[in-house]
C-alpha cells in the first residue's frame, strides 16, 4: 500500500466488521497523528470521527460500493487542545 504514501489525499484502509486499521498514508498521519495499526477506527479515531462517517464505513463494508466524502468536518483533541478543521 506504500503507493498511497505520497498521495495528495488522505487514504485510510480498514478491514472487517469493526473496521480495524490496516493502513494510513502520510496525509492521514499529518492530520491525525500516528494511528495504531490493527486497532478499530472507532477507538483510535473516536475523538475525530462522527457517527455519519462511521455510518459511511459501515455502508461501504455492507454494499461493496465506494464512497467519496467531499468535505469532512472534524474536531480533534490532540496536543494543544481541541481544534475543529474542515477537510475537502
């Protein structure tokens, strides 16, 4: 999956019913910090992902159809306190 390391967009790959993190590219790590590979995204990104994003992940898993989120607003509580950002 290293082909996605320098992609100009965030790439996050999960697997299974609980969406365990398999891969996060440089862009995702720049946005959210180092994420624990193998952890469910509901745990490692719980302060970031809203229910609507988790619902999209569930739908993609169930249907096999791709999804594109043109704009995502998140509030991350990383070093320096909570901060809201929009990605799109």
